[in-house]
């Protein structure tokens, strides 16, 4: 399977979040999955590194807008780079090219990736596939959404999201869907 991994750009080597993303990349590669991600720093670097060092294939989806804003290129563990001009095109590629998606902790960019993937499945523009959110942060965010805005998200839509306490559990959830 091709698995898109979403997550923040802040984690650095030595951080627990970096180690978690590295482990996820390694676990996915060891099971023969192709890893897709945004291709840059932080979570993207860690998951790329974990997958590459385990002998896996890593696809980094990069774009001009991010590089103009941040001034970085694809990380050294990306084996195949897909270049896009805009952030919207980059998001579209990450979402359309995957068979499953896993979201690690992150900020507005990660939340956008989750929400867009989820909404495209809701309106049946994208096939239903695993969308797994890792960590108690996402579970807390969505518990608030469901509590405060519950009438806007019926159970049939909520069921498209899966929550995992850690990356090991997330990988097991993907394997159940194969």
C-alpha cells in the first residue's frame, strides 16, 4: 500500500516526536508499504529516514510555494520526489495517491490534511480508506468537535476516522484493512 503520513515540521532529531515518526516509517517499510509525505523537515524527515533506513521506498511531495516560504528542499531520505507548484496541488497529490493516511501530531498544515482527506471521503470524491490519527491530541480535538458541533458530524462521518494511541497501533489498524 501507499501510505501518506501527515505531521508537523517542528520535531528534530532527539525529540520524542521525531523518534515516533522514525519508528512509523520503519514499521511501514518493514511491511512493504511505500511511504508518502511532504518531503521536508520534522515529521516528514523522520518518517522518510525510518522508511529509507529499513529499505523502503519514500515519495516526497514537494512544492514551490513551501520552498519559497521556508527555503528548504526535499530531505536526503526521499527516494522519489513529486514536484508541484502550489500547496493545494501538493495536498491533492498526497491525498489522491495514497491507499491509507496516518496523521501524527502537528499544527494547521496537518489539521488541513486530515480535514481535507476526511471531507473528500464524506462527499465520496475519494474512496473510503483508513484515516488514522495518532495520539491523544487528535482524539481530544475531535472529541471537542463532536461534543460542540455534533449535529454537523453524524456517526456515519465520524466512523471514517480512526484513533490510535501510538504508531504501532496505527500500523496494526492498516494491516486489518489489507
